[in-house]
C-alpha cells in the first residue's frame, strides 16, 4: 500500500474525529444541531474520499484505485 494513501485515509479519519468531537460539544447546547453535525462528521469525509477516488480514476484514464499488497 502506498504511504500517501495511508496518510490520506488517516487524515480523513482525524477530520471525522474532529467534527465528531465538536458535535459532542454541540449536544450540550442543542440536540438537533449536534445530531446534524454528527451526520456531517460521517458524510463529509466519506464523500471527500469517494470524490478523490473518482478524480484519481480520471487521472489514470479510467482505471480505479487498485490496491497492491
């Protein structure tokens, strides 16, 4: 596995963790706003990952991201 891919995935996980930590602070003030922020912590990094895999496939002339162990 390429090192840049591992660093990229860890950074997306840390982004989700940071948004989730902020969402727990919002739960004390407003439950619905905390819930929406929690959904954002799940959806936002995942959509960034899917979009970057799509762009990587376009960069490689239609070949998707392939894992070689």
